[in-house]
C-alpha cells in the first residue's frame, strides 16, 4: 500500500506543477490582451502593480526551484528592469522549468528532505511540501492579480482553479 501512496504523491506533484504552468499561461495570455500601461499601473496592493506581482511570482518560483535542486539562489538586490514582454516570457519559462524539473523527480526525490537555513526561517521538510508551497504561493498571487485587474476595469479574468484544470485544462495542456 505504501508504494501506491508514493506513486500517488509523485503524480500529484507532477500534476500540480503542470497546473501551475497552465494557470500562468492562461493568466499571461489574458494579460497580453490588456493595455501595457494599465498592467504596469501602480495601485495599492502587496506589490504595487500587476507586472511587479508577476515578477514576484517568477522570482519566488525560481527560489523554490533552487531549493529543490539544492543549489544556491543567485542573490540580486537590483530592481527588475525588464519590459512587460520580458516579464511574461520569464514567468512562463520559469514555470516550465519548474514543471520539467518536478516531472523528472523520482519517488525518492519527492520524499527526500531538504534543509533550508535562511535569515527568515529554518526548515527540513520533504520536497513535496516545498513544491506544494511554491504552487500555492503562485496561486495566491494570481488571485491578487485578478483582483488588481478587476480594480483596473478588467472583468474577463480567466478561470485558473485547480479543479478546472483537472476537468478541462489537461485536455488542452
């Protein structure tokens, strides 16, 4: 029975990162239909624009991928200066990189623990917990982007729910 549970966990992690890629693709494709100046407009939120929220998602996914790879995350205190299309391309490429990496993980890789010692926290969790956190974090901020967009007059946000992906998205993924 343990083997079936392990296989289920690997499947779930692979499905979850593929969902994340799919949801980010839907979000970016939707945002590409919006005026650049509105997507970059500063508004009251945890990150002051849709673009800056996308950059945060991208950088955070990069961080968690570096954790899973057991690599040092390159430190940069520089403010992001790329244009909007660079942001779109970057988050999508990074989401694909995360999905590809997790898709190649074995049962052992998914269940191994990784020690993190950072200025903000210390943990030694199984890798699947970090994967869940990375995707959940991105989902949280996709919701913020939808709300920011709504406040900027965008009323046609795409559905990016996990269940919608499982029912409809995988068919077209």
